[in-house]
């Protein structure tokens, strides 16, 4: 009886240890939110012109953040950013340069 009791304790402890190591490994390997956002930004830059579908790389990005990233990409393509990163209001309000 005592041998069986010890054996089950050893087996249970080993299973808990293996599960803990697996969870720890998963936490170390999974990408951070910042890495997911950067992957999404790269996917949006590589997206073909006119494609409005959300790339698979952006699945882990919060919807509000995705909207901001997509808006930034659109404005970036239109050239509305000044060299210091601020918005060029003239370009934004009149993208064709017409009065």
C-alpha cells in the first residue's frame, strides 16, 4: 500500500512538473502584443492597393488599435506627415494641391 501511495505521488508530481514546464515554454515562445502589432503593420504595408481585408497577421490586434494602424497607413500613403511626424494640414485638407 505504501509503495503504491508513493508511486502515485511521484507520478502526480511529475505530471504537474511537465504541465508547468509546458505552460512556461508556451508563455516564453508566444509573441508579445507589440510583436503582434509590428507584424500587423508589416502585413498592412505589404497589402496590395485596394485590398480592404484584414490580414491574418492582425488577428491578435485589438479592434481599436487596428483601426488606428490602418488609418495611419492610409494617411502615410497620402503623404500627410511632416518630417517631424506631425500632420501637414494643407496636404490633409487639399490632397490634390488645388485651391
